[in-house]
C-alpha cells in the first residue's frame, strides 16, 4: 500500500473549536484557555459583539472572526465553521470551561461513522459534580430542557444515545455538518440545536452522550420578552417542519389546544405578547415553513416511526426553569401521545420461530 495512503488512514483527526462571544463575557478568557490548552488544530472565536476586554495570550491556533453584524447563535456558529479547516468541529459556549481530555473524548466517539453528533457531560460551573445537561430530551410538542439537570454526575457515567445535544458543548464531523447543512440561520438563537439533532437522527445517524468529555458550564437561567419570543418561535418551527405529514395530523390538534390554553398563564407571567409575536412571525413566514418542511422530508432517511419513541410524553423541566406544568395537563398530554403512538408506530414484527 502507498505510504501516503497509510499515513492518511492513520492520521489523527484535526479538531477545530468554535466559540461564540457576545456582550460582556466574564468567562471567555478561561473558556479559550481551557480549549487552547488541549492543543486543537484551530480555535475560531466569533466576535458577535463582545464588549468586555479579552485578556488572553496570543496563540497561533486562535483565529478571531468578526461578522459585520450580530448573527445570533445559529448564524454565528455557521460563520465560525466556514473558517474551520478541521475534520471535527467542537462547539463550546463562551461561559463553559472544558476539562482536560474533553476534545479527545468527543473526537474518539466520532470515529464511529454511525455517530453524527456527540454531546459532553455538561456540569454546573459552581458544582462540577452536578449535571447541568447530559443530553437533552424533546417533548412531542417541541418543548426541550436540560436533561438530568440537578443529578449527580455519578448517575450519568455511561455513554448512551440521547435525543438532542446540548449546545453548550458538542461535536460533529465536518462532513456530517455539511451533509446536514449546519444550523438554520433563521432561528437566530434557541431551537437550532434541537433541529440539528433531530435531522441527524433522520439522516440515519445517532446522537450520543459522552461522559468522559466534561464541560463546566457557568449556567445562568434567565428569561426576558426577546428570549421568550425566540424560544417559542424556535420550538414551533421544529414542531411544524420536522415531522412527517401524517405525524403532524396527530400533533396539530393538541398543539392548537395547548397554544391557546397556555396564553393566559403566559400573559400572567409577563410573556404573553412574546408568544403572540411568535405566532405572527410564523404566519408571515408560512412560505418559509412550507419550503423547509419539503426540504427536510426530501433529505430524511429514517421515518418518524423510528424517531417518535425517542420523544417524551410529558413536560417535566427542572425546577430551576420555573415552569411547572400541572399534573392534570401532563396526564392529558401523556394519554393523548400514547394513543397517537399506537397509530403512528407499527407494532414490532414477531421474529419467526
């Protein structure tokens, strides 16, 4: 065999890291140091409008990209990847500090061609023995939250398939990123990591949680009208475009009921207008939603019947989210979903004796 072929087959994957910065960034220097100490092939910092001083020693692996305007998380990450030259791209939040060996652990998982995305063991920055996210669940109405938040990290010591990555720290092979088309810029922020994860499953690839890759996330949970708008819009884009038509026929009646019923508590909590603004945006962009649904349907390899069992029937976010769903509502959601699943997912074929 040609020596150059042997060298190429045994070459360590080159790792590019993308970090997005915006506004005041108290943890950015520590984040970048934790990345650069692991000697990646490249670290791309996307300056989406950083206002704090960046105090970090010059490093030839560090490249700063400054877009002409704030592209949001989705667009900023896409811009960062356009400057990457690695075989593997790792995304690290600017308030996350990755621990030694994290980049190698994520990269090793991706040597399995059946894996499309791998997410790290995200720990709370002030309590690194406690989980912030160990992969994220997705409810069939699009709600997502930090999976395993508040659990001891020792309860999540095994690698396992998960429904969605946590955007705080995850990795993807560059060829898979290109195949999936990266994030959809239209999201701006929130919901794009869920969309990417579900489209990864649809493409016939798996999404994996890797506990050896540890990231300390200085997580702050806050909501404001703009964030509520983006959260609701991203969730509804996912529900309206990721499912097959037959699945949407079962989801839509309950979606309408829940949207109408949740408007009153949303208004009482001060974000009713954000919810209505998300509805208006969806209506004014209905051509985009239709085109997106068609494009996703054409690209999928796995049917919904393979994916729906990965979705959770009830909405049970961590207490830190401050959004507790009444038990009667969860009972209705769960019962309706189980009824729908019997019609959407065919029973397993018994093996011949």
